[in-house]
């Protein structure tokens, strides 16, 4: 069997921050539409032109997919003379619909027609939410089946019926269709509009100097012209207007999207960046999203003020913002230095059944370690961090290695440079004076400073008692000894408050003050 030769078109984007509206156009079910429009199927393909040319000098047996077959050369010549053949951009030959209609086009037509019928029924059942949800799930299932039909012919390693000739023809025709659409936009018939990015079945068109309403009109005109230039059912639709838009790189962009000309407020729409990725921590996604939202409304003062407040108060953020959650794959190399692998080995040493399942997401945090310590040695499970009050979150790693790179990638196009300096000393509990001890030389003998620490300590004890009462109600228990720290719900607000109280230094501040008499801690 031949190797695949064609890849989908992924154009190198013109990266930047676009304040002008950007039209996002998308082909509706491109690969299924290509199969139906051009009659691509196992049952309509005669092989490649290069293979058929060799028949004149060799045997009539040619390779097709994973098998060989006796090529009907006389029939091919007859169909060629009567213009009943279609040659794909990759050189594969297919007969037209009037000769034989392929099984894949027939199947896809029925699936797509059924999906349209189900979607229509779902709209008519708005009053019955249960039935509407069932119908919505069914139409999504039909869409999935239609979209993976191409993969059935392209799966040359694990598939049941791989056929490179058919798969390459579908990809090649899809690539050619997108290139023709991009060329149509570039001919200058739509003002100063130009294509800044194209990917598989979609393209981004910027409209310099146009308003959002004008961009919608231009987008509809482009969609109609491209649809008319292609056979049915290939259809280009106006998906949305991005205004503004930050285009970082291939498959990485973010902006405010408008799906209708009547939309007053845009929807924050991101793809490929940290706000939607699951391999980063909530700290990065939350701060990045808020920063970009302020940037998109052009409120630079609020954005700078927000970043200053967040980066100056990292110790006040909940533990859940610092938790990474990576997928456990189990099949790691022996030399692999992966956090989820290390945690799994630690759990397995306790009990074999404690090992994470394959695909399970393993939570962990990065704590401060000794100088020159490796990153993997600073990995801890959230429970270990909660129970060991000596551990401290490694803020420098989270900011310099996680947050700042993601901010720089987005804000470099503004341009805006962000710098952060990690505090190297601990402030006085009362006045905040920099130093290495909990009290400065003035506050350690000040009765008012001690009174503040005592008040904070008793306030925290009362708050902890209230939290315990709420946890008992959550568990439907009244009088029983419960280890509340064993709760694993990191998203619970009560849990976050409990972690903060357990790591408070108010009690230590009272004990080590000069007036308390505990000289060993001073």
C-alpha cells in the first residue's frame, strides 16, 4: 500500500493584534461535502493515473488500497472519451455519478439529511427540554459519524478498510477548494480585505478600515461567491466576526467574537492558548483571560492596575489556583522525568490499588526547594502541601515559567513588556518592614502589635469553628470527630478558607512576641 502524500492546508499566519474586524469563514462539513460532490468512494475509484500508465508496459494487475485488482482499461478509455471521469488533484481517477454513485456519498447524504431533520425537530421541541437534549445529542452523533468517514479511509495502520488513493483525493480536493477560496478573496473584489490565516477548512479575512457591520456584509458576499463557485453541497458559511483579534501562531488565537450583526457584546473566544488548555494551572488561565478582556476594551490603565494587584498578592490566592492537573499515561520510559509518573510511583509504593488509572488527571503543586534543586524534586501532591506547613508555593516558578511567557506571547503585539521581581524577604507581621524575622525590632516589644496578633488569632479560631459547623452540615453529621482536612474537594470555598487558616502565622506571631515570654521563638 502506498504512503499518504497530501496534508491539509495550514497557512502560516500573519501574527499580530488586529483592531480591525476579522471575518472567520468556515466550510460546512468540508470532507463529507467533498465526498458527495465529487463522488469519492472505494467503489468509484480506478486507482492513480501513474499506476494506469504502467499498464501499457506491464501486467493489468495494479495496486489499490491494501489489495490488487485487475484494472478494466477498456472501460476507463471509454469513460475518458465520453468525459465521465474525474481526476483528483492527487492523480486518483473516479467515475462520475451518472456512471455509478458511490456508497460513501449515498451514506453521507442520508446521514446529513437525517441530521437536518433531527435539528429541525429539536427546534420544535423547545418546551420539552428532555426531548430537545436527546435530539441535540443525536444530531451531534450524526455530525461525528459524517466527519469521521474520511478517517475510515485514511486509517492505514489501525483501520479496517484503508485506501490511500481515496483518502489523499479527499484531502487534496479540500486543500484545493480552500486555496481557490483564498485566491478569490485575494483578487481584490472585496476592497482591501486580505486573508491572514487559513487552516484545513477555514480562513481568516481582515477588513482594514471597515466597521463591524460592513465586515458582516463582506463576509456574506465572500461566502455566497465561494459557495456558487463550488458544486453542491460544498458550502462556505460566515461563522463569526472577531473584533478585535490576537493571532499568535498556527491554531492559537483569541478575541471577541460576534456571530450576528445584532450582537452588542462580543463573546470571549480563544483557541489553543492557556485560557482553554488543560495542561496549565488556573492561576495562568484566570489572569490571562482577565488581562485580555481589559486589553480588548482598550482599558490599559485598569489592565496594568489589575496585573499589579494580582502579582503583588499571590499569597492571598487560593491553593486551587496553583494546582496542575496532568493526565497519567502509565507507559512512561524509565528515564522519564514526569510529575504524574513520580506521584504514581509514590502512591503505588503505599498500595498498588492507589495507583492512578490510565487517563486519570493527577493534581500536584510546585513548592519552593533548596537552592539548585530540580523541578521534579519540588513536586508535591496538594494533600502533602496542606499537612506540611513548612512547604511554600514556589511563586517564582509560577510567574516566570508559567504566567509571564503566556502574557508575553499575547501582549508582545501591543507592545507591552511586563517585569516581575520576586520578594526575597519576609515582612514584619505588624508594619510590613522587610526582614528575615516575623517581628521587626520595634514591633516585637509593642503591646499594640501583640494585641493585633491576638485579635487575629481568636478571629481565625472563631471562623474555623464556623467552617467546621458548615462541614458537618454538608456531611449531615452532628457530633462526631471528623478530620476536616481529609476533604478532597479543592473547588469548595470552605476548603480554601480552611487551608488559608491552617497556614496562618497569627498563632506563631503571638507565641514569638517578646511580651508573651516564649523566648525560644524570638
